[in-house]
């Protein structure tokens, strides 16, 4: 360090000079820079007075700011409420209209359908996607681990045209509104192990179009003579009035492997600790969703792609 306090150009230095060439000068910053610094300091004070900032002891409370002229004290909640009022003002013409409309009437109004479908997507993500997957693609699960589609869904796919209880808009609304709980008898005490094995093989073969093959005749006989046919129908195609599955397609509510089918037949659905679980909650109870929100969800699910036209309406 040198004791020389003048640079080669005659500008004073702080006395810090390195290698006789590099000096720490004491030039003042540019005037524009100093003006900017001063303006920033003033703005900090103004901002601190306008809005809540660093907590300051004030009669046991904190300084809440004086707010903008004519607007009062600012809070995040007030800003949110103001923004919400703007959104509600835009939505009100649709919300007021759909209150007294049926889901079928909403579908008949293209503009209202567009609005309901968009808002229904948010409701679906918040209330339904955890089980049915985003966009109704279903949640595939086997033994607590995700698996292939043919191994069954934890919750049904909603964007195909396979429905347990019916896919018309009224049936979908009924399902969302009141929930569903499937029931299947456990056959562990009514069928022998051999009979369960035979009928499971027949069910699997039927899903592949081979149910009439001679090697599955024993299982077909068990199916027809037990209470299986009374729920799933003599042809195994299911009955929507009971929510019983179609056994002749490749869409499985649970594990569709031979062992998985045998487990379902043995322990049933929703009839004991070892049974398959198939419960959809009632969204009307406990005010989980409003009637308008349930209509939105019904229309959204219908518009996912698998909704079916009501035969009575289509005939007109």
C-alpha cells in the first residue's frame, strides 16, 4: 500500500494504491445516480406509509398503512375481494341462468354449455380427479401399485362409453348428486374352490369373446345356476339398473387377471374386510357441493366424450 494520495491525473485517492497503477479514487457518483438513489429512498418511505410493511409496535398492534387516497387501508384480502367481485360480475349472467335449469337444458344451450364445461373442469380437478384421474382417464391400481389398464381401475374411466349405472346426462347427474356404492355377494361360502375357478375362467374367456368354447362349459353352467346371472344378466352383459358390470368386454372395474377375477368372486364388493371397495361419495350431503356445482360437474363429465343421448330425447 502506498502513502500517495494523488492519482496520476491529480484526482484524490483514498490512499489505497496497488502496484503503483491501480488506485481507489474518491470521485463522486454521477448526479443522475445520486438523484435516483434519493428518489428510491423517498419511495421506500412513501410505500411504507401506504401499505403494511415492517411490523411496528403501535398500541399492541401493527402499522396497517394509510392506503391510497380515497381507497382506505390496503390488505391482500380486500384486493382479493375486489378481484372476486369483478369475476362474479362476469359470471353472474350465467350463474343466475343455470340455477333453475336442468342439466339437459344446459346442454341444449351451447353458450351456457361452454361456460359450465370450463368451470366444471376446476370442480372436477378439486373433487373428482384424485380418484378418476385428470380428464376422467381413470386411476389404474393393483395391489397399491399402478399397473396396466386391463388390470382394472381404482375408479372408472369417465371418457369412454362404458357405464355401470348409465351415461345419459340425467343418470350422470344422479350419480354425482347421490353417490354410488356397488354391492356384489361374496361367494366363498356358496361356491367351492373348483366352481370359483371354473366361473372365473369363463368370465375371462367371455371378455375375450370365447365364452361359448367347450372348455369353459363348466364355468358357464356355474354362472347360470348361481346368483351371478341374476345380477349380470343371462348373457353377462350387466344391468345398469343394478350397476352390475358387463363381463363380455375387456373393461375391468378391478383386476382383470384370472387371479384378480377369482378374488372378486370369492370376496365380493363392499361386503366385508376382504372385499373390493367401490364407493363414490354423496356430494350432496354435508354441503360438499351446491346444486349448481353438481350440475356443472354432470355436464363436464358428460362432455368428456362418453355421455350418451337419452333415447326419449333422441327420438323427438
